[in-house]
C-alpha cells in the first residue's frame, strides 16, 4: 500500500491508464493532484465531480478547468453535487437544460438556496416554453415548479399538473387560497376526480370566488354544520354562496350563529387552514 505522499506524487505524473486508480482515491490531497495531471480526461473529471467526498476547492477547480469548458456532463455533475460551492453552482446553472434543472430541484440534498435559484431560472423560462415542453415538465417536476406551471393558465398543462404524484392535499388547499391562482385552475380542481373528494379541499373551494356554482351546491350539502357556520361568517365568502349556505342551514333547522361548544381559536399561522389539513 502506497503512502499518501507516494500517491500524491504519482497522481501528478501517472499515464492515462494508471491515472484511474488515483481518480478513485479517497484522499483529498491525491484528488487535488489528479486534477493537475495532463492526462486527466473528461470522463475522469465527471467521475470526480460526482463524488461527495471531494473538497469544494477541487470541485471549483474543475469548474474553471479550460480543458473541460465545453463539457455539459461536467457542469451538470458539479451542479448536482451538494459539495460544490453555491457560488460555483450559480455560475453553472444557466447552462443547464430545463429537465436537468428540474431533476436537481427535486433532490432534497441540494442546498435550498440552489433549489430556489433554479425555481427563479425556471420561472423566467416557462412562459416562453412550447406547450409540449411544459406538459412534459409537469410530469417530472416537484411541487414548487408545478405551481409555476399552474400559473400559465393552460388547461392541458393544468390537468397534467393536477395528476402529478408530487402534489398533496395540503398543497392543493394552498393553491386554492392563493389570490394569484387563475380561475381555470380552480375550476379544474373542483371537477378533479381525486381532489374534489377531499373534505378540506371542498371547504376551500366553497369560499373561492371562481368555483363553479354547481360544484358549490354539491359541496355545501356535505359540509358539517359547524363548518357551514364558519363559512357563512367568512367575509371573503361570495355573496351568492352565502345565500346557499343560509338555505342549507335552514333546511337542517340550524341557525347561522356559532354555538359556544363549537367555538375554537386558531393561531395566526393556522387561520387560513382547517385543522384537519395541517
């Protein structure tokens, strides 16, 4: 077994075939010398860029190596590596394809600042994307990117987004309550085979101005009396909906006033979300 010093020395001068054993070496100092070897290939550089144990300084050196300035694989591998400094990653993200950006954004090991930067880049690109690209992206991206796609208002894209396994009921509820959510999204949620069945989703849809009245009438009948009273007292509730809630409560022989035993308080962070969805 060679000492670290011997491996470092040989890593500088090894030929193409011999160099691979030093590329696979676990010692950071050996890897640093490998990067200086004139026989280093793109394949070797990409292999090193994928290793989670490589120091950030070495990854930064690879990013600036003129020998590989046109290597897309290297740029992609460096951006995927959580060990790459954010400064280096930010400088490379703009070169990546949209689907590769989406892949990195799904990886929870990637620093949140990097994922937020990707979301910003995608927000800039999504409006000019062809419909087919948006639809394909909706099938493989995570929830925050789905939100950007939903905001396009394109029905075909919205339908694919709503069928994504990345969405949860809590996320759908927040979409319903976002002031910027377009009417088309609300209408499709209200008619969705899965999401329209959720009790908390129906609660949110009832108080949304864009929910079709036919859906509102259907949902009101399945609400608990205490929730109907809460909805009736909500100042954001559309006036037409308030009339139907009043009628439903009257049919049940109930008043619109909340009883003492039904009262509860929500914290400031919970005030817009029913307890069952948090």
